[in-house]
C-alpha cells in the first residue's frame, strides 16, 4: 500500500498506511455518490434534526466503514450518519461521506467526501474528494498537502500569498448560518473589507483555500466531521484553520480558514462577533 501517495517526507508506518487507505476509500466513496448525483432516485429523506440525507450519504459511509474495518478493525470510527464505533487503538476515523448534501440534491457539483484521522485526539491526516469536479486533496502531518485534478498525479498544494484583506477573496457556505447564529454583522464586515465574496461553500471552499484560489473561508456552524479532514490539509498547505477566536481546533462548532497571512486581520472581525 505504501508509496502510492506522495508526501514531502517518509511518514511513520501507522500514519502512512492509514493515509493510503483514507485516500483510496474516500475516492471510492466519492465515485459512489456520482451514481446518485443529478438522479431522481437518490432517496432523499429528512433526519430528526430536519437536515437532508440521501442514499449517497448512507451508502458512502457504509463503504468507508467497511474498508476501515477490514484493514484497521481496532480503530475508532465516528461518522455523520451511523454514529461512533469504539476500537481502542488510539486512532479515530472521522467521516462525512457527503459534505454538502443540500448542494448535492440540487445537482450542484460543489460537494465532497471527507475523511479525517485522529491519533490520541490530534488530527494527523485528512482527505477531501470532490468527485463531481474530478479533484481530491490529502495531507498528513509533516507530509505536505497534495492536490490532484482531472486525473493528473498529485502535486503540492499551497495557499495564496495575499497579504492585504482588501485584495482578498473570501467564501462562506450559507447566509442562513450567519442569521441563525446572529453573526450577520461579521459577514457584512468581511464583505466590505475584501475584494470579492462568494458562496462557494461546504468543503469546496476550504479546498480553494488550500490550493490558493481563495484566501479566506469562514463558517459560523460546523460539526466535527465537517472539520476533521480540512485542518491538516489547510495547515500543511501553509494556511491556518481555527475557530473564530483563533484556537486551532476541529471542535469549536465553527471554522475559519485562511492563507495564514490574513489570519489576524480576519480574527479582528470574528472575535468581536460573539
């Protein structure tokens, strides 16, 4: 398995093997979602929290769990659709088989499959697969961040060099999230302070930060399975991934990703947003 996924340097065997599997399994789960993309038989339902779920969500997570269980049966697994399975190895896989379900069910291609892995409560690797636009990214601590598009071999991913907020492009997922958390003021300030704002949301926006196409991505509402894959990818690309107070965490219930240069300028806005 080792060697199929380029990294900046040799990784510990336990990390390398899980990275290889994470990339392979996430890409397979992403391909599975395409079976239902822009199809009337996606099996849309509403969960108890009134959020949508489809066959692609459930079958994608089942595929991921089966792959992990076959290769690393003692690892913990936490998934959005099927909860937590205890293992005891010190590793925990955090899965979002279809990040951007609301986008997916409307036939918009800016959705993805997310896989993150923690070791002893620290995220050590992440994978983003964007199947409908033929891109994927991955990173492991110390191994750099890597990006493949259009079937090409992975190449190094790097954040942008933008240093002035007035020259920046920033993205967000949903205006509704800012309304629900009473943080519309932060969105208005960021819109006024930056050159361009766009709603290229969900994991796609974070992929844009990691590859230097966007400078800032922000969300006022995030779950741990939304965040786990993103943090190592953006940090290994040279950027920052924190909560709105500047704490580097996947457990803040919110997220702020930047190219690093703009972090403090954006935090000046978000820290005052409550």
